[in-house]
């Protein structure tokens, strides 16, 4: 006799990072309890004791999406550096609206940023995390959430005393560092300091790799010629800006044998140096995002006239590539393993808002675009439906690898007995008439979507988290009490097999002590 299941999903086409097969899934107490091959087509196993059945014949059933790159409640409009170049806005989404938008796009876990600034009151990383967690608790969250810590200073005492606490108490096992933005960036020697401290605590370093000096120099040149319109943002950041910084970050990380994750990789210039480092056996991981697969410099001229300020809606850093050739290279990188994860970099600023996109010249416009809800449907429509990537690769990039990289596997990112019952179910192929997206379809708190008018051929039909159906046929059914804070473990994707491990002169042999 089976236990009494709370929910059973029968006859689904279960897609994991490795397999596509027909399984029935028995769910109890928010966890996947039993997996069994589908029973005679559509009949339910007589021996199963069930309170609710979901027949998903011909539906693709996948682990819920894990979005490892989401900015919520980030407000850089106050403090002693009120408007750091390009990051000084107020995020339009909090944990309520951001997690709601995620659910409606099939995502069941978000990892968001607790962002240190150079303000004196932000010296303590623990205080920064407590403040962001307070913001999460103030509204609650529809889905489970965790934090990365953004570190913008190399205070040795703080790194030494607080990083172990972040790991042990909070389960925060990833930090993000910047190589650009005047008030966020670390110099090379500071990057080494923080990377080494992170390494000692088994914290994964995420890196925003753009050459800040090149950007500043190009920005000044553009400004001196009166080229201030939003689309010049892209000219201030040609692909070599990313390529140079990626290469430098790899050299620094290799020196001390620190694993590195490149976030929001937007160009083949960067993807190529990452690929070369991976080929040398270095523990280098990479993320790309929907904007880099679906937008180009041309989209920065989309509204009215090339100089129209509304084009600020499309500004993010790095910018998307000049033309579709970078998109092709990035799809290749998804296919061939250069990219470990696919995240949204949801960084939502309203257009029509004094703390949003409506400011001065391209230098001051906050960088970042919304996308937590469109992340999975875009990759499904443009990647899976077209055959550019397999359904298994989709699951690997959007769920399983983020879970492994960020120390959540197999609780998250898997359909296995014992895993959290976090599941996304798509419409059967061809059953949802293709439709054009408009911002009214979405559930974020932003007044636009960069993907307005794009055609989609699928969308999550059901989102299930902890065994509860929280999104069904266009209706949000969850509650803000459903999401819990997640403590995470270390990176589970390995430390590389590089040559230097056998080199007696290796720096890491003496510098780590
Ligand atoms: O333009 C971007 N990517 N904004 C978000 C902040 C960041 O650097 O991730
Ligand atoms: Zn970044
Ligand atoms: Zn206009
Ligand atoms: Zn970001």
C-alpha cells in the first residue's frame, strides 16, 4: 500500500537534465516521494492512495526553474554615493512582485543580491544581509529565495570575521564582485584579496567582467561630442571591454586557483576567452541571459527615433551584441557547455519614474532590464521549440546546474525522491496558439518589457512549489507565506583539473597559508 499522496502527476513526459521519460510522480509533504513508470497510458495505479491527481498526458514536466541572478529591493538612490554610474536606481520589484512574476514564468527558486555599498553603514556584510532579509520578510515571497552577497570593499577585518558567519549562519556561498562602476568596482589587487578570502571559505566568486577604465574613457569621449542618447551606451561598451576584463579576471583567478563564475556574459569576445580557460581545465563557469540571445544594438534604437529617450528601456550592462552573430555564438555556448547556467539578471527599473530609467544621459541611466518571468518561455520558444537546444539542456541550464553551482542540489533542480516538489508543466506541444507578448501579460511591477511584441509558442501552464499548485492556466494561486529562505552549501560542480596542480612553483602553494 502506498502512503497517501497529497498530489500525483500522472503520465507526464518528465524531462530532467539527462532524460526524457514517462513517469508518474507521487508527492507528499511538499517533497517528491515516489517516481514510477507511467501506468498503462492514462489509468492510475490502483495501489496508489491519492488525494489529488493531475493528468499531464503529453505535457512536459520539468524541475521548477531556478533563477540565480535576480535583483530585488535594490535601492542605490540614497547614501553618500547616491548615484553610482549606471547602477543608481531603485529596483521596481520587491519580494512580493518579483517572486510573483517568477512563479508566473515557471520559476520556483530565486537567488537575489544583498548589495554592499561604500557607505560606512554598509561596512558590515552581515548587516547588509540582515537588511535585505528584512525586506524579504516584510512582504514574504511566493517562492523560496536565497542571497548572494555583493562585495565592493576589501576590508580585511570584515572579510576575515564575517565571511565564515555568512557561510555557517546564513548559508551564503557566493559573492559577486565588480570590475566596473566607479563606486562598486575593485582594483586588481583588491579582487585578489576578496577572491582569496572567498576561496578560503568555499564561497564561489561571481564576477561582473567589464573594463571600467575603457568604459569611463569612451564615455567621456562620447560626452565631449554631445553623444548622450541611450543608444550610445552600447558604443561606450564595445565587446572588447568585456573580453579584456574576462581575460584579466581569469589570469587573477588562476594565480590563486580560485573558481570563477562569469555572470551575464554578452559577447563572443568574452565567451571565447572563457571557453579557452575551460579547455585548459580551469574551474571557470559562465552565465548568459535572455537579453543577449534576443536583443542587439539595433534594439537600442527601437523607439520612435534613434535618439528617443525611451530607448533607455533597453539599457543593460554589458549591452547585447552589435548584431545577431553574437547571439549565434552564445547559442553555441549553451549547446557546447561554455555556459553553465542561464539566468535572467532581472534588474527592474520603471521607465516612467524619477528613480528609474528617466534620467539625463546614458551615463546616468540605471543599467538593467526586467526578465524573471520571460526567462524560461523565451528559451523554450527560441531554443527548445526551434531545436537549437534539447529539452534536457534546457533543464540543465535553467534549473539543475544553478542548483549544483549554488549548493542546492538535489533538494532543488531535480525530480528525484526526496527533492522538493518544485515542478513546472508546459502546454502540450502545439496546443497553445502562438501569441505576441505584451507587458499586460506579465506580473512584475515594471511599466514595460523589452520583449514587447515578440511571439511565444509556449508558456508554463502550471507551476508547483513544495507540492502546491501556485500558478495554473493563467491564475496565481500561491501565497506570500509559501516561500522560505534557503541556506546553501558550496559549489557542487568541481574544482577543475588544471595543470598547475602539479607545478611546484605554484603561487597557491604558499599564498593560501
Ligand atoms: O545591467 C545590468 N546587468 N544590471 C544589473 C546589475 C548587474 O550588473 O548585474
Ligand atoms: Zn553585473
Ligand atoms: Zn520618442
Ligand atoms: Zn545583475
